């Protein structure tokens, strides 16, 4: 039964710890700005759940740890320069349309969300955005303003052929994540023109810590069926708890109770949570109950390129080679990589996590054909030279090579 815990606990801390509007208990009714933040959060949670399910289809029996907020924010940055069908695909695929948000409104929603998340004195939560543009392209003023405005992104013009640029990008991520993600990119290809970064760092102490002396080795059955011994924390107390015929769930609050780690344990080890569990499992359904929690210490990491999985769940247009990002620059651009890295440590004192998403945009060096047919004589062909009134064939031939 325990093998799903590491997967879904990891998602829960990033959906619930970073989406307080969906998981916080109590508090005043949201004002307009809080509502916009909540809409952005809901969109991120919905996309995150779909992305997790997609990744688990391609990586079965493997720990998968993602930060929906991080890649939602990074793609929302890119979306500010999209046009036409590409903009429509991003608005739909990122979940903004379902929340009634235009792409500019989504950017403002993220700004409101940032302000809400980083205002807590009980936990540390930092969000950092950066944009590096190769010196061979010029950003359009409106796009640059959207990055430095709502996303508060640091914009740097650099020489992508200079190895120092890659080091600067990786140093930005390492600093923003307190060293938990030392690098986000391994290279900048000759086609790379633009890199957009979201980096996230979270650290929170438990409201009630686990006693280190209560941690002992205990068996854990992996998704592959192997039983291992792992250091496991134990605590008795009063918890927010929910149980159904399908699962058990407990919420562990941090010192700022708006943030919590939600653990979900399926009773059938082969089952998965119902669709939309991350967004519909309301805090109001939980109740204070006396109980006992045994939780392995966690140190989880994950790295991957999200292009294929995000394309499979609705963003194929925006992440494809013919996407229209003409509002970023006059240079033709497409998304080449969506690199995502995460780390989450859970121990007796609390939790520390980091995530980073790097969207690498590349030049799309192609000549678009005019309307109608295209004929390219780039292989053997036949020819006929004739007089038109009589049809007399003056020359007729097969051209195997242009000369000879």
C-alpha cells in the first residue's frame, strides 16, 4: 500500500503547499486580486495532475516529482509572445480559458499569487524568473514589458556562443534554489535564441515536529514489489484526516498553517486517485482526529524534458515547430526544450524543496511557401520544350543531373 505515497506526497506538497487558495483552512473571503491568484493556481493544479498522470504512463513504477506552479509560470511567460492559434492553444492547454483568464490576465494572476505566497513569515517561499535573449534577436517592447512587469523577470541580453552565458543561467537557478538545483541546462545549441526560467524554493518547519528518537528503520514495499528497510518517522497526535473506501489522507501543517503536506494512500496498491483529486479534495472534508502517522524520510529528485508529455495533454500546437511566437521577436522562434528539475526533502523538522523550469526557444529558420503549390526540382526530372501552336516537341528529356 505504501508504494504510491512518495509519488503523490510529492505532488501534494507542490499543489497544496503552493496553492494556498485550494488547501488553506479558513481565512477571509478572497478579493479580486486573490481571486485572480486562485484562478492561476487552479489552472496550475489541473495541468499538474494531467501532466503527472501522463508522465506516470511513460515512466511506470518510477518516482515522479513535478512542480506545476513552476512550469505553469514558465509557459505563461512564453505565452505572452504567442499569436493566433498558438495563443489559443496555450490559453486552453494551460487551463486559463477554463478559469476565464486571458493570457495577460493570467500574467497578472501570477503576480497576485506571487505576492500572496511570498508574504508568509512562517515559511520561506521564493520565486525567481529570468530571461536571457541571444544578441542575435531583438525582443519586442510589449513582450519585454510583460516579462519585467507581472513576472518580475530579470532580462539579460547575452552571447549564446559564449560559455559564460550558460554558466550565468545555471548560477541564477542555483542561487534561487539555494543550491538544490545546481544546473538547469547542459548546453545552448547553435539554434538557441531565448531562455526563460522559473525557479522556486520552499522551506517550512512542521507545526509539530517528529521526534528524531522515534525514527527507526521500517519496511517499505516499492512500486516494483521489492521490500526495503528505510528510516521512518513516527508521531502520535491530532491531525486533519480524511478516509474513504478508496483511500486514507492526512494533512501535516507547517508553522504557517496555510501550507501543508497532504499525504494520500490508496487502499488498493494498484489503484490511482480519481480524476481531479488534487483540485476537488477540499480541505473542508478533513476533520481533526487523533491518530498515528508513520512517514519515511524523503529525498526525492526528478529531471525531464516536458515537451512530449505536455504535447500529449493538449499543448502540441504551442510546443510544435510551426508555433507562432511573432510577438516575442521578428526572428522566427519555436520551443525546443522545456527542462524541468525538482528536489524535495522531508524529515523530522519539516520540508525543503526546489524546482526550476527552463524553456529554451530556438530559431525556426524556414522560408514559408506562398499560397498554392510548391515545385522544387531537387531530384531527377523530365523536360519538354515544344512549340505551342503545333505541339512540336523541340526537346524532351530526363535530367539525371544538372550537367553532363
